[in-house]
C-alpha cells in the first residue's frame, strides 16, 4: 500500500531528474527568466477555481486544497447545477480551505468564463477532454496557473491549440501540471531515472498496456426535453468528440510513460482495433473496445501498445521496457544485472502532482507540462487514427490532421450528430 | 504434510438441543423463502450435506458452479477482538464456500442485464465499472475476486440469494473463525506449516493465486489463511477483514488475523465521492459466502 505521508525529498529527486532529461533545456532556460505575470510570491494565498465539478474534478479539488498550506478553493464552474452542487457540498470537509459563495458558482457552457473572471490564481480543468482546447487557452490568456486533467484534446486541431497555449504559458511564466500523475509518482521517477542512467543499457523497445473492463455502462436513452449536448456530456465517454475513445482517454497514461522513457514521441503508428464486446449500437454508438498499435520511435525502436475494454478478462495496466542489458517495469523494477525494486515512500501521486504544482509556483520555477501532455495525447490520437483507418499514420500527418470533432455549439440546443463506428480500410484519414 | 490445523483433537462440539430446535424452526419459517421452491426444502441442521451451487445467468450460456461445505454448529472459546476477553460463543450450523469467491463467480454479478425486472436479482444494485481493472493484473479466471468493499461483497450475496433462492450472506467473524480453526484452537503456524496451506508475503510473489492450490484445512476449506483477506461481519456488526492476505507476513496470517478498513485502503481513488464498490488500494480484500440452513 502506498504510504500516506508526503516526502519532501521526492520533489528534489524530481528536479534532479529533470536536469538530466531532455526536458531540462526548457526548464532551466525558464528558471533563468525573471518572474512573469502569474506568480504568487512566497506563501501568499493561492485561490483556486474549478472548471468541471464531476467525480474527478471534485477529487482534484480536494487533492489541491490539501496539497499545501494557503490554498483556498474560491470558485466553481460546471455545465450542470447538480454536478456543481455535489462538489460544493463536499467542500464542507475542507473547512476554511474553501470559500465559495453563490456569487462564485457558475453553471452552463460558459461557466469557465465566470471562474476565470472571479479572481482566482489557479484553475483546475477537469471537464470531459473535448473541452480542454477551449478552456486551457482561455486560462492561459487570463494569466492563470493550471492543473489540467489528461487527455488534453480529442483531435489534432485541439492539440494545436494546446501547443500554442503551452508556449504562451511559458512566456507568461505560468505553471501547468497535467493529470498524468505517474510523472509525480516516486517509484516511476526513480525507475525511469535509473533507466536513463543506463541501468538496462540501450533501449531497444517496449510494451505498454491498459487492458481493463471499460468505463461506464453505456448511453441511456435521451430523457424528454434533454438537449443532445446535455445527453452527450452526461455519457461523455461514449462520444468521440468528448472522450477521444479509450486509447486516448485512458491509455494515454501508458503512452505518456513510453514517451517519458524514450525521451521522444513516436514517428509513426500502425495498428488494429474494433468492437467485439460493446456491439450494441444504442448503448455504445461509436467507440472501439480494443486497440493494438505498433508505434515506431526514432532509431527504429518499436513500442507495442495494447488497450481494451473487455469484461470478464484479465486486467493489465503496465509498461515494460526492453534494453540491451536488462528490462524494466517503470513502476519501479529493474531486471537484469542491475536488478532493483523500488522501496520506500511512494506518496499518493494524485496529491503529489498538486504539491509539486504549488511548490513550483511559490518557488518561482513554474513547471510546464503542457507540451509533454499534448504530445502524449497526440501519440494516442495518432494510434486511434491508425486503427480507425487501417493506414500507417506519421507524426506529422497526425499533428496536421484536419479532422475537427468539435461540433458547432453556437446554439447549444441544436442537434449534434452522433456518428458511427469507423471501419478500417473504408474510414478515411482526414 | 498434513494440515497443521488438524493436528489438534477436535473438541467435542456440543450442540445445544434447544437451540437446534430453533434453528430448524427458522429454517422452515415462512417469508421470503416461499418465493423459491428450492429454498422451501427443509434442511435439517444435523444433516447438512455438501453441495454444488449452480448459477445460471440470464441470456448467457455460462453457468457458474461452486462448492459449499457444511459446518456443524458448536460452541468454542472465542477471543472477543474488541475486549480481548475469551468467551464461549455458540455457532449455529451453516454452509461455507469451499474457496474464496472467484472472478468467474463475481463477473456474473457485474453483468448488467439489458432489462432488469424489479424485485428480482436483476434489480440488485451492482458495481460500477472501475477505472482501473480490479484484478490488478494478478490473474482472472480461477483467482479470488479482490479490491472489493464490504458493501460490494454484501450486494453480491444479496444478488446470489435472489438468483438461487437460498440465503447466502457474509459470515460473522465468529462463524469464519470457527470454520478456519476447524475444531482446533487458534494457532500461529510456523512458516513451514503455513506454506502448506496459505499464500502470504514470503511465498506469494506479490500477487494472489488461483484458489484451491494449497492444502485445505480440516473441514476441506481452501485459502482460509492468506491469499485474499475475507470480509466478515464483526462482533460489533461492522465490517472486518479476516485471515490475512498475500500481502501480509507469515506472522500476521492466522485464524485470528483481522483488519479494519483504513483511509489507506482507497487512498488513491482519485474521485470524490470515492467508490463504494472498489478499493483502489485494497488488492488484499476478498470474501467467501456462507449459507444459512
């Protein structure tokens, strides 16, 4: 079991690691720059706004409030009143770490604008992923530090918006931490440091998995008077524009680990995918229930990725890295001549990511994980494109894809097309 | 080697006659059992026989089978875990599952029926899909169902009872310990003895193992010690996990071993409210069912 105690040393370890990684160039460069607009000096109070008050948003709210002294939950926003109320009711557990009067509660599609205008220093972006390319640039524009859940987009136009805002955030000195929490998990940090230090020799390949039983029980019939928008958001996992399919929404965690270990994003992807268990077109209108993708990284290194949502089958959420002198489980194990197993404090990474975010803001050395998580998200989207079309998809193709999944929401009551499951060979790359 | 638990002479299990009469009466009592012809069969406590339960899932060719073992009632010296005092406890006869509930069994409960008929097993509230696969990658078919809350285990029993027409539930911790001891006193096995009957941290390799691979105890029950810890109803009516698990050292695995849920058991569930069905950090938590006559 994970130890409940936080360990200050973990942050030091992480910084030391960053200095040795490819990310160090950006971090060190930035650390040398004068503090920008968004800084909160010293131990000043940090006021937090929440955009997306579902189960994860509420969990992140508590993790953030409890991650450091002087953090106060200040404003809430959600599409739906009931979700906002659920989160707000939970704030009683936080005592004086929450101060959210009615005037700082915002409901509806534009709730994020209210939160961004409420005087907050930091926002938590935890809506379904399809909205992230709208909310993240808006938060950066407003000069807010950001914690944003993964994935950060569901299509390439969304990724391009995130990447542009990532650069702006850097220029403004804003901190951005993403919900790829393995990056803040002591056992992963230590294992991958050892891998980078040569514990398993040169890296020649790997396998990454998210094989589980699925998320949610499908789409219920639309209620009388319910708009398509509300109906879809309430069952967002099943709709491509909101979720991105499970390879994007869930497997991005393991693909992020691969990108971290190999210090690169893939150059191309090819693969397979389909629907074998979730075939009911009413409850499961669009997304696949399995993918297997062969990712090629620079220097001819291949990473095999597999993810599935199959009930009654063995689960496996893990990564496996192959080197010339051994293998590794980046969770915290090295096999071979330099065999090692992580032991010691492994603080809850869902808390640690907020502790690291707040500490980086207060130290004037803001973390910026926006590009990293955008690349991991695009890695997953590229795999999805390869499986949906049956074609080999390169990184440049994926990045420049013109497929725009986001519907026209000018009239939020307008019908939204549902779409159908793709057919490899027939579905075209756009 | 023979199960060490059987080394000890069984105490003469005195079944109290008046109590037996009550047990028989309650077994034949009217009420919910009348809905199910199977359950209406009288089952005299003195002649409980082993049997195999079969669960057929609607709309599915799969059938799930598991074995139930009778436990004669009796009284035994039970150390009250709350007070530490030894007191005599009377246990009525019951059946207990030969193994821990496996994923094969639990998966049938997870299947959401397309059209749930009110008042039937279909309508029992069942677990949400967990974000992380709850088998933790240890293995699935034949492995004990784990990462389960007490509530999940209770709901499974409710579903199973409606599905079969028999009264399944979680054991009380007195029943569980009585079955674990198999008529002997509570002993702390040495490591050699424990290795023959249990999976614990020194021999489990960090995972659960398929049920029924070690030697059974004197009643023919497998994995009472170690593998998955087992949810019981505590002496105070509150949930308690008994027997130790594959994560516990040998010294913490015995018929007396018990643990209460702590915040660490679902610490890394990133949602609020945290799941009432799944323990994000409880890969050691499983259960087995008992049936009343």
